[in-house]
C-alpha cells in the first residue's frame, strides 16, 4: 500500500497564525492525490479521533425572505439579475417561521437555519430577524441565520438575540471567485466572517463544488477555510444544483469520487469541524451518501427544501440512517 503523505497526517492547531500550523494548497492537493481508499481511511481515522462516527447532526433550512437579491451569484435562483422561476417574496411572518421550526424539531432537527435573499440586512429587517431568533431559541433549537454581508454593529445585535451560528459561505477559492460572482468580492465575505467571530458567534462557512472550478481551486477553498482562526465550527459542502435561468445552468456535473475526495480533504484539514453534506443530496444515491459519511461528513440539511432547491425527504433520510446505524445528535 502506498505510504500516506505527511500532509495527510497533519492536524493544524486552532491558532492558525503560526506558519507551521497553516495548511498550504500543496498540502491539500497532496491529499487529493492519495488513492481513494487510503484517503477515506485516513479521513475516517481523523473523524473517529474527534467525533462519534455513528452520530450525525441535523439542521433544517428555511428561506424566510425569498428572491429579489441584488447580487449576481452565478449559481443562485434568487438573484434579481437571473431569469428563473423563483419569485420575490416579503419577509415571512413570525408565526409562520415558528410553525416551520416546530415541525423541524418534531422531525429530529437540532438546529434551525433561516436564510434571507439580501446583499445584507437593513436595520428594520434585522429587528424582525432578531425576533425570529429569540422565538426559535425559545423552542429549544440551536439557531443559525444567513443574511448576506453585515454592517458594523449588526453581528453584535444578532449575538444579543442569542444567535448560535452565522452562515456565510466562501463559495469558492478567491482566485475563481470573480468567475462566479462580480457584485462583491471574496474579501467582503471574509470581512463579514471576521465581524461574526469578533461578536462571539459560531461560524458556519463552506463552499459549492462543481461550478467549473479546478481541483486546485477546490484545494484552495479548503485551505482558506482551514486557515481561518479558528476554522468554522460547521463547514457545508454543497454539490452544485444547476438551476435553469442561472449562468451555471449547463455546467457539467462533478465526478462523484471527486466530491468524496473533497469531503475527505475537508475532514482532515478541519478535524474538529462539523462537515455538512448539503445541497445536491437529493440526487445522491444511498451508496454515494454513505461513502461521504465514511469520508467524514457528519452533518446534513434535513427537510424537503433548501431555500429554493429540493432536498431529500425526511422519510428517505430516516430509512437511510436506520440502514447505516446513524444516530441523531
């Protein structure tokens, strides 16, 4: 059996300011080049060193404000610049959000995520969202929101409302970013993540795989996430769902094994983070999902819809978890 490269056995410290503890693109590219069975084996070792390998965290995602976004993210049906079937809707009433949160809890979700299609929230919008956060927290659920880019002081308002996680994906490598999004920069996303971390809120940040990026871009995305100080507590890995009317509607699908390699590399580079199998799971076979869990994924989005795209049915998930012996956290 081929020896596993040194990079595959590294575990960076949480203090990523030291050059010796920082991952490089070459390190992660070396992980991708390991024979798949060796890579998955190493990722499973890292997983078991930090988590119960038979437990899985379940989050439910609700779009509380859909469509009409000013940004031009090439993958997104909610951009006002794209001609999709997604219509612009107002912010949901609190009672409707609470009903969805109760249903998610009844189905076994432990975290409730609320997303709004904005470049960033206005103060009046944020006031309504903080009310939602307090109400959902009152149900005994962890809370997460994704609201776009934040202005000074807004992260502190979210923290005061009791927010547990803020989701703001890097989406892709900084060098590829401009080919997917032009209305803001990769650095803007990092600025928001810094505000969230400074406010004492946990970070949920990952990316979208299969947008036409190279393997080097995928490796660089993992490096950019792993070298955050500290790395995100939750790392969603999305498999692009091509949506008619968006610029990425006709991108060729990514090879399944390349996606598994990405999950494994993320697990090894971020050993204490939850790695979430996110968008695209609806189209994945049970065997494909099981291989992703073996490679270190230990979190999913749970429920029939992810913002505007479909997701695996809860009953299908329950059946799969029963077959695999996976328990909810």
